[in-house]
C-alpha cells in the first residue's frame, strides 16, 4: 500500500474543479476529504471512490473492483470504495461528476451513523 507523490499530485489536479480537497496519508495509502468527509481512497497509485448499492453497480458494469484489504488470519475484506475506471483519468469533467456522487454518498452515510456513546 503505497501512493507516490506524483500520483497524489495528479489526483489533486484532476479534482481541481470538484473543489478543495485534503489528502491525508493513512496506512500506507491516503484518504481524500472535503469538508471533513472522506469520499475517496488512494492506494498503490489507484483512485477509489465511495459507493452505495446503486453506484457500485455502475462501477461493476465498467469492470471495476472494490478496494480490499487483508487482516491477519482473515481473508480479504471489501470496502464500499471502488476503483475508478482508468478512462476517467483522461476525462476530468466526467471524473468530477463521479466524485460529486461519491461525496454525496459519503455525506449521506455520515449522517446515517448513530453517535457513539461514551
């Protein structure tokens, strides 16, 4: 799980029309945030966007797979982030539209979560 500085810069440039984003390193990869909400992941120089059931189908139709990770002693665990189709890296306007949808989904998921009690 590594992300090169060059790929991070490329993604930041591609998302310029989306609006300001913060990219934070985490576990060898990075999370992409807007307004304090994480809506995308970078890992191994691959961009993944947050999905729900509906948008995940669109990613699958494009042949994309979800982000997975492995925990010691367990099989791979899939998350609700899917790899961005490579064609979108050549189509920034369309990528920004997909990014807005991922951000909307991430914001909706954030409001659905029950607050943790202390």
